[in-house]
C-alpha cells in the first residue's frame, strides 16, 4: 500500500528533503485491532515536531498522522463492537487501560501512553492507505458527520473539550477567553464555550477576526497588537456591568504560550482558571507569581482527552451544534505544501490530507 514516510529528521524544516511516498506492507489486525481504509487524515503540530526530531526521538522509518477517518476493512477475532463496513475515526491516545490512571478514567495521565502517529512505529500512523488501531482507539462516526469533519475533530475537538469541560468545568454565564481562535483548537474552543452558554472573547490575527465572529465568538481581538489585553479587559468590564459581577476573565483557554502568558494571568478574575495545553509559540515563559497566589488563580495543565470526550463531541457534531472548520485539503503528493502551510500558520481551521 501507499504511505507517506520519512527515514531521517529535518531540523531545518526542509520537508521536501525527507517526505517520500513509499510502498509498505498492508496491515493485518491483531486479535484486539481493527484495520480501516483511510479516507482522510488531519495534520497536527506533532507532525512537525516528529520531523524535527524534537522534543523527543521517534521510531524510524516513520509514518505520521494522529487523526484519521475511514471505513473498516478487517477486524481481529476479539473485536466485538466494531464490524467491517463501519465508518470510524481514530482516538490517538494509546494507553495501557489497566493502570490506576486509566481505570480512574484518566487515560491521558497513563505513564505508558503514546500518541499514535507521533510516538508509534516504525511505520504506524495515519498517513497511509490502510492503518490499524486497537478497538478501544476507534470511535464510530454517526450519520450526518462526514469523514472530513471527523478527522478534523479527532484530536483538536477532544483536546478542546477536555480543556474546557473536563478540566476547567465551564459553566453557563462565564466569560471565557479563547486564545488563537483561528486555529484548529481555537475554532472548537469557541464553539464548545458557546454550547455551554458562555460569553466568548477570542483572539486571532486581524485577517481571522471576522471568521471567528461568524463561528460564534461574541468579541474578537487582534492579539498581534501590543495592547490586545487592555482591549479584552475593557470588553470584560462591559460584560461585568450587565452581569453585576467583577471585570476580568473566568476561564482562559491557552495553547499558544510565548509572550502572552503574563498578560493572560493579569486578565483573570480572583479565583479564576487558566487551562493550558501545548505552546506553539514557545514554552519557556516567566510567570509573575503575584497574579497567581494573590488572586487564588487556578492553573490547569491539560493534554488530549478521553475516548468518552471524543464521543461526546462527535455526538454534538451529529446534532449540528459543533462543526469542523477545514482550511484546505491536500493529497499525499502535496504533503510538503500542506506541512509548510501549517508551519507558517496562515490558515483558519484544520488542514487535511487524502491518500489520493
């Protein structure tokens, strides 16, 4: 079968030098696995980290791809809930299922967990014509949700749901700040916060502000402006008057890191929450501790989410309450262009790839 493979790293981000379409063996299912024909797969920043060889080394030769959707073509003898012909999407958090964290429903905290398509291999990811996963790591796609929508939602929607619902436990009427609203993560963050009845302020590049508002954000601010945080605070003051509450933000959805960190901390109300995952613009930040201890701030880490959270999000997609935003679709032959676009960040929503 055809697969997108690399056998060496590209620390200089020269993807053309390493990405090759190769013939690799078609997988056969283990007793607990399903094999499915990949219709479409979604790009993530861990694809870039893998090709750079940072922050961790990955198995070589390597097939990336954590978010894949397709039709089941074979099942192992122990599989009981999935059958040939089912439409499925991956849940890319591979955990042991038997440790204390897993049995408590915290498979994202499993010390043995691996991110499929990033830490797995050799030659085990979603950028191929056929792939395989344990039965517990695929979710049926309901009617009304396309392969494209499911693939675009697999990691980003699950992670966003876990951040806001699982970790921050958002409540109706709260003021929520979604950083980077034009990204795959941000587009779902906006929608989930609105689904829960929150007032949503988002930040994005100037070119994406109108799209964020169309998606449901109540206010959109250009975070490339030096005083973006002052603008957000003024909006929160107006909202506070209507709610008869104090100005500031109840929950900040943070996934970009970098130089915005202390501005975000300063925007929080007393006893408010910042939930963070990833750090696409830099992870080495300095914190002004006064914003944390004096205000009783809750800083919550978050990574990926549970299979149940993916199922919850997919359910609301089938009801028309959430939707995937797809920026563009490429084929494996154009994978260099796809990854280069993601690296540059000039996109709104997710980038997808198809085998052909």
